[in-house]
C-alpha cells in the first residue's frame, strides 16, 4: 500500500511530479504521457513509473541490439528488451550485417595488403578496449584490409567506427565485381572527402572517434564483391599506392555492410558479427486499450538517424486498424505528415514544414475531432480542416511503427502523449514549442 500511494501522489500532485513536468512542457495536461529519455510514464493521469509499467505495454524484438546515448556510447540490449537510452527509444527495421568478423581485423577473414593489425589496441564506442589498430607497413604499396562480400540487394551501405591515431586519410569502399564505390575521410579534421559512386557521412563521437558511412547502388548482385578500408596519403576515393614509413596507424571497429531491405537507404545501428552474417530483428513497441476515444490529440517528439528514407516511416499511430486511425509519419519526401482515416475513407492529410534533417528532433501534434482537425510542428500551426468523421475509438497506441507494426521511424522516439480532448489551435501549436 505504501508503494501504491507514492505512485499516485507523484502522478497527481506536486510541482516536481511527472504530470506537472509534462503539463509544463506541453502547455496542457496529457491523459497519457511517455518520456522515453527518462523512462517514466503517465497512464490515465497517474504516474506508473517505468514505461514498461504502462498498462497494456507490449514490446518485441527477437534479437539483441545496440543503441546510442547522447554522449555517443553504444549500449547493448538483450533480445526482447527495448533499446531505451537518454536519446529516447530506438525503433528500427530488421537489418543484416553481412560483413564478417566486424570487430576482429586480425581474423583471416580480412585480407591484408601492406598492413599489420594491432589487436584490441584502443577504446571502442561500447567502452571496451576492442578496437583494432591498422598499421601501414613500410614501403611503397597499397595499405588496406579487404573482405569478399556477395551482395543481396541493390542499395548497399557500409559503415564503421574509426579512430585518428596518427594518420589523416582513409578510404572505405565496396565493389560488386564491376564498379568501385569509395569514400574518403579526413580523420584529423573529422570531415568527409572525395567520393566515387557513393554518398558519405562522418559523425564525431568525441576523442578522435568517428562514425563513417557510405551508401551506393550495387547493380551486379551475382558477382563477388568486396569491402575495404584503405590508409591513403591524400584525399582520394581509391585504394592508393603510397610510400609509408611503417609508423602510420588508425583504429577501426564495428564494420558493417547492410542492404536496404525496408524504408531506409542508410546505415542502421551496429550489428556485431563473427563467422556468419547476423540479423537484428525489428523493434515493435505499443500500448493496447488506451481508452482515449475521439476527440483527442496526439503528440510525438522524434528524430531519424538518416535524412533519406525510401518510404513512409511512422513516428506514432493511434488506431483501431488500417481503416480507423490517426497517425504522424515522415513521408517519402522526408516531411512530417498527419493523416486521419475513418471507415477506410481519408478525412485529413497534411504535410507540414521543411524536410526532416538527420538526428534533429521534431515535435508534431495532431488534433482529431469531428468539428475540425489540425496539425502543428515545432511551434508552426497547419491549416485546420472543416468537419470530419472521427475514426472508431482507438485500440492501440504505437510508437515508431504503423498500424501493422511495420514501416518504422528508423530513429529515436523521445516523448509521446495523448490528450483526452481536441486541443484548440493555439494549444496545439504550444504543445510543439
């Protein structure tokens, strides 16, 4: 009884209660509220403690997985455990890493040319000392490691965690037996360089460690391809021949080669491998029987780990199936969109604001009421509709997935809320401030 009283009091009263915090942040008191960054939840106005204590909470992912903290640390999660950090709840599609021995460059799986490997020489992004050093051998030659790959999908992304030790330029590549695709990176200054047939990104994790990616179209799936990491002497997207002194070194960890199998044409979170390819399953988080009939308002704060998606990706869904739903999603042109459907007939559809940028938070709120629907994004109000037909009362709240638990946001859901009223336009806008 003492624990039950504490939860109720914390949820209902006090300037430091979760309800008070949520109300201050959103400008109105939510009926349900989930703060994934701090792992706290309100349900029917009562603080239930951890998100997983929400009545009707459900989560599945039939594999292990990693997620990142705000400081850049990679945190491992067991199978079936939500990947929640101070960045929020990571929700991604299933992906397979076909690069073997992803953090063991000393393995025979990696062919070496003009290099030696210093195993477990440096700190890795997961706070272990498992990052290998790649050291150039003295002499005028190519200085790289390489692994054979058979691609299974036309759009390919290669990524890795790399460290500046004392050598500035590297090039990472993937080929399909016909066409070379490479990207150059400056590890001294943390910038992307020249590219050949790919797009590339580089993100600093601090301490001279960077997460680098390259994505390109692989046309020749039947041929044996490869992935490579080359130490170069200048900004060139090639496997360069140059005269090394024998002291030059970089750190490499977590090499990943994955095919675009769903909505995202970019790298996803790290999937470690040893002797075989490994698949990370999709994340599916939702809450059943929310008890929030229309009119209501839904709110979600989210970011995507890439600015480029191949299809619609869903930030939040409040639904009774595909025919009756209110959803907030990112469209194929990477803009936030709000959609309301009742009885299989569209009632409201509006995109709002500019294209979403990678790793940048967005706040979106959607009012669903028979008198009017409207959407707001980041303190900008959309255009209200006239009268609409409200969907059937929702049976499920879904975070980062659609009404079929597919088309994930491929990013982090930070906070989400449901209001038991249709917020007026000014309040709708205020919720996204």
